[in-house]
C-alpha cells in the first residue's frame, strides 16, 4: 500500500465517520421528544382519573382546586412537584348530555417544556349519587 492510497483511505473513512456522527447527533437531539410526550400523558391521565373519581356534585368545586386556571402539576397534597414544574396543566369541566343523560365533560391539557400540548377528554355521569340534578 502506497502513501497516496493510505491518505485516500483515511479521507474516505473520515467522510463516512462525519456523515455517521451527524446522523447520530440528529437522532439524539430528537430522542427526548417521546419522553416528554409520555410524561405529559402520565400527568394528564393522573388528573383525569382523579377528577373522574370524585363525586358528581363535587366536580365543579374540584375543578377550581385542580388547575382550572393552569399551573404546574401538583401532588395529592396540593404542593407543586419540583421535577415537573416545567409542565403546565389546565383543566376544564363543562355540562353536557350523552344520549339524553346529564353528564360533565372533563378536559385535561398538558403543555410540555417544548411547547407541545396533549389533551385528554373524559366524561362523568351521575351514578345515582346524592346531589345529582
């Protein structure tokens, strides 16, 4: 192998390595997106399940306590979770009718640190509880 052949081989390997590293950098930069979306989904599910578990008559009061105006996620004790304070949660509860049955539509929206929003919607009807209208 001559010196010229060796230099050409090194140049070709260098070009291939540069292309590989740029592709890996692009993939690595986007690898956080699925984690942010999954975390947003977990937060939204937790809020939706907590609101749906409340008595029907207490939903409007709970909405005001939950995140009606929006804010970072809170634990069951009402304290902001420091690790998640870069997320933003809003809830909305509205009266609705499902096939003639009185219900409430619960919407939970979570905005992740990159600015993407995930929204979950659930329904809650009165199951013959006291205080239902």
